[in-house]
C-alpha cells in the first residue's frame, strides 16, 4: 500500500513537468552555453600548454573539459527546488494536508524530487550527455572507476537532498528563507568543486573544504571518474564520509522535524 502511494506521488511530480517540455530546449541551450563558456575559460588559463600542475598532480586540458561536462551533468540533479518546495508548503498551509497523509513529510518531498529527477534524466541529462560527448570529446572512465563514480554520485545526491531538506525545515521558524538558500548555493558553488576543482584551491581553502560535506557531491565523484583517486582505501574513506554526513543530517532533520511539528501544534496549525 505504501509503495503504491510513493509511486503515485513520484508519477504526479513527473506528469506535472510534462506540461513544460518546451523548457527542455531552453535548458539544454543554457547548459551547453555554460559549458562552452567554462571550456574556453580553461583554454585561456592553460594557454599554449596542455598541462597544469595541481595538488592532484598534472592536469590536462582534456581532463578539465571532461570535469566541466561531468560537473554540469551532476548539477542537473544537484540543483533542486527542495528548499523552495518545503518553504512553499509551510507558507501556503499545504503542510497541514501533508501531515494527515499516510506518508512521512520527508518521503513526500523525496518522492516529488525523485519524480523530478526521472524527468530530468529523460529530457535533460540524456540529451546533454549526447551533445556534450559529440562536441567536447569527453573522456570515458574505466569500468571500475565508472562503477565507483556512480556509487559516489548516488550517495552524493542523497546527501544533497538531506542538506536541502534540512535547510528547508528552517521555514517552520522563518517563513521566507531565500536568503539562507542564496548563502547555501554560494557555499556549494565554492566548496563543492562544481566550477573550480578543489585541487586548484589554496591550502587554507582545501582544509576548509574538508570540514564541509559539499565536496562529496561534486569533487570527489569526478576525481574518481578521472582516475585521480584509484585506491580502494581512498574510495572507502569517501563512502564512509558520505554515509557519516548522511547520518548526521538524518539525525538533525529528525530533531528539527519533531520541534517543527510541536510548533505547529502549539500554534493551533
């Protein structure tokens, strides 16, 4: 019974996006333009040399182009509207209807996000990957690195959902949290390695990034994809860090949710 409910919520989120298929072309054009701009920036930085020295060793221009494309592919999923969705439900009062459903509120939001991601796979990710491979000659990983990359990406996306969902719960106390969303997006862009790989960071920024979970969403999976991380001990350490951060945010959001529900009851909501 519960599985049928989860499936229906997921399908509803998927169907709602089918009405906006014209946006797919605009999205694809925007993503390709962003990739093209970043590629030419890196060409300018590399100059006449095809190599740059970094903390991860020597990096080639082709590796950087691949990094840009793979990062853009991950951003298709990592850029979600979970914070806005939670905030909207609270401000509109729709949260009251969600509380009486035979599903947890987190499950409802997750299924809606999952339905959105299914749509993005079919209509955004696949076209983006095909066009990018043809235009930019993206490097392909080895089989082992490819499997490890997929595992890390899935863990990273779950972690990203938990981060955004936890931040979204702040809306129970502060209805308008677009400022918090803006700050979070800025931190993710800087410390996840989404645009600039962490191996080009200064020592102080590298150390700071290792105290934050954002690099586990972009930088670490892409480093594995490119073969910069190959040892099983290093891979295991990354997975353990992802799981530890997921557990931490699960506990944090559980505590925040119990306080949020109590707050609604006290206010008579």
